[in-house]
C-alpha cells in the first residue's frame, strides 16, 4: 500500500508542472492582450506620419472641429 502511494506522488508532480506551464501561458496572454489594447487605443491619437501641423489644422477645420478664427490663429502661429 505504501509503494502505491509513492507511485501516485510522481504522477502528481507531472500535473503540477503542467499546471505551472498553463499558468505562465495564461498570464502571458493576459499581459499581451493588455499591451496590445493600449497600443491600439493610442494609435488613433497620433497624427499620421508625414503630416505637418498646418495640414492637421486644415483637416480639423475641414471636419468642423475648430472655427475659422481658431484656424487663422493656428495658421499665423505655425507659419
């Protein structure tokens, strides 16, 4: 009976090691999802590469985000 108990203990180590591996995979996936989500959210806030500040001001004026006076002031300040 005692020999059988020790034999079952060896199987337990295998399951415990597998559990640790799955825990590392799980937390790695969670961390990756958080980093991916933050990157996706921050991409929409950056202006596209190659646009000058004046181009951005023109686009904001065209979309109605700023008034004509604000656009003229930005144009004067930037150029």
